[in-house]
């Protein structure tokens, strides 16, 4: 892939926590918008994962005049170690996918990987273009290449999807960006991410918080049959124990006259 050598940044040019660098004569407005959208989507997903259960880091964009660098810095007041973990997770997540691993890097879960895949597809769409892309974590850079797209396809090949149901206790939920919730399987106590297919399902989710439910939809399994995610089509709460007749009541209902 040809590269616009004169425009590439050096470490001295980078002063943001995380930076997206775009370069080359074939950088069109459409490619620019696609890349920025995927980059911020990836950052948002990693931020959500790292900050789960605590205040979420807020970011501000920094664009230098006459440069090809889109940087982000945290709003003052957030813990440096949290910000650093987000930055390193973005970098190590992309690096791990580029090494063709099939494991999930920490805090670089499916949605973050999907955005990274979108970045790679921009580069891979037309080989030979004078266009390059790098992501910087402070002063460490990593080039986004078409290998990243191939690595994502390899990861997806490790899973099987089929329609079914999972039951467990609904104990966590998030209404930010893509609404989702988590249930803990009844038998294994395994935490299963549940992605909503319809926004109007959110009312059923909130009504079932901390209750046992059964969810139906498209389940993603590992090759050995372990469920790791479900796209939910229907949520069915289990009856409240207080509404279930006890033995004496059932006996009375079923009593046969003499």
C-alpha cells in the first residue's frame, strides 16, 4: 500500500491521550467520516467496559490546524490510571487482533472489535490506494492494515449461532448508546450479555430487574457449546413466587368430592 510519506506524524507531533492519524492523497471526505465514526465507536465501547460500575471517562476532541491528527483527551478530574487503561486497551486490542489471535483482549469486546473491523475495511476496500491509518496511544503507534479485517473474519469463524433461550437472573443493564442487559445463568452463574433488537423492549427489561427471566433469540455459542451472547427477541419473566399456589392451595383445587 502506497503511503503519503510527507504527511506522516512523528512522536513529537502527538500530545493527545489517543490519536487517530489519517494520511494519503486518496483520503476522501467519505473515508474520513467512516474512519472517524469507527474510531470514536471503538473508543466508546472500550471506555464503557473499563468504567463499568464507576463514573465514565468523558472525552474532548483535539484537532490540530493543518494536520491529519484527530486526538482525544479526557475531561480533567478522572483517575489517570483509568484513562491509561482505556488508552492501553485500545492499543493492545488492535494489536492483538492484528496478530490473528482468536481470543477477546481485555476490555476489547465484540462491539469494540466490530468498530476496529470497520476501520480495517476502509483500508482493505481498495488495495493500492495512497491512504494509511494509524492509531496512537500517547507516543506508541499502530498501523491499521487489511490484516485486521482478515483477523476479525477468523475470530467470527470460531463461533456458532442458533436460535434458542437462556434463563437466569437479570442483574445489570445499560441504557447508553446500544441498550443491553446481562443475565446470570441459573445453572452456571455465567454472565451473558443480552443485546436488544427493539428499543421498546427496554420497558420489559426494567420491569424484570433483579428477577429471573427467560430470554429468546439468536444465541452465539463457542465451538464447545457455551453461550456467550444473545440478541433478544423476547423477554419472559418467571412468575413471582408469591403468586404461585402452595401445596395446600393446590391440594384444595385438586380435591375430588367424596
